[in-house]
C-alpha cells in the first residue's frame, strides 16, 4: 500500500504498489484489454 486506508474505503489501483513483472499482473492486463477494465 502506498498510503494508509481507513476501514471501509474502496481500494483502487493507484493506492497500491503492483509488481508488474508477475504473471498474474500480465494476465490481468490481458483480461482488461479483452473485456474492459471494470469487469469483475
């Protein structure tokens, strides 16, 4: 986490440090490209 977050606060990508070298990150980026960023 880049900053403290109060309980109940929605966590967004800009609030966390992501390791962009991991397979899971690459797969998520591919999923976002295929289906859109806001599909769960």
